[in-house]
């Protein structure tokens, strides 16, 4: 390994999945101002939207997590490209059978 290219400030950091409140602790160099106390020890806190405990690939459950309204934003953005539906054709008058005589 080359020297001087790897960070020196690894420390224990708590990562919290905001969709299900799962917290796990691992080493990281990520900066944060928030902290959380886990088992009586205070750790820097990094908030996550999706982690291994809520991602459909790992859980096997297809659940939709839309915390920032991204789906609505996408639909509104591309609404102008939707195909426009035409008005249905008017119903034709019923045709009399030729066997009926007047």
C-alpha cells in the first residue's frame, strides 16, 4: 500500500436507519455533529435512509420507502410525456335486421 493516501482518523460511529430505527456501530471517517448514546457510550451519528435491515434485496420484502416524495416528483416531472387519451367514438345506432319488413 502507498503511504499517505489513507485516512488516519478512523473512529467508531453509529449508523441509524431512519426507516426502522435500527442502529449499528462500525468504524468510519465520516464527519457529523450529531451524537447518539448506545449502551451508555456516546458515538457520532450518521443517519441513513436505507440499510441492510430495510433494503428489499436483503429483507426479501418489496416495500416502498419514499421519504422525500421522489416518486411524486418524478411523476410530475414526466407528466407532460404521457400519451393523451382520445375521446371514445360515439356509439353507432343499432342496425335493423333486413328480415324485418314494415
